[in-house]
C-alpha cells in the first residue's frame, strides 16, 4: 500500500499562551510552514498560529 500524503500538524499560538490546534495538511501540495490567523481563547483575541511538529 502507498503511504498517505496527509500528515497531522500542531498549530501553536504566536501569543505564547501555550494554546494550540491540531489539524491535517497535505505534505506534498503545501511544502512550506502553515501559518493561519485563528482565535486564541487564552489571549481572548485572534492571533497568528504557526506550524510545529507533534511530539
């Protein structure tokens, strides 16, 4: 069987609150680091979330 292209990643808040989202991305089509603006409930505002590895 073929290996899947979809990997799980962790989106870590840039506000340094320790809050993170876990999502999936296609590793072949988007090779760069993912960066999304999402809501951080600890900081209680929208901030940039950057991709990090799941340990």
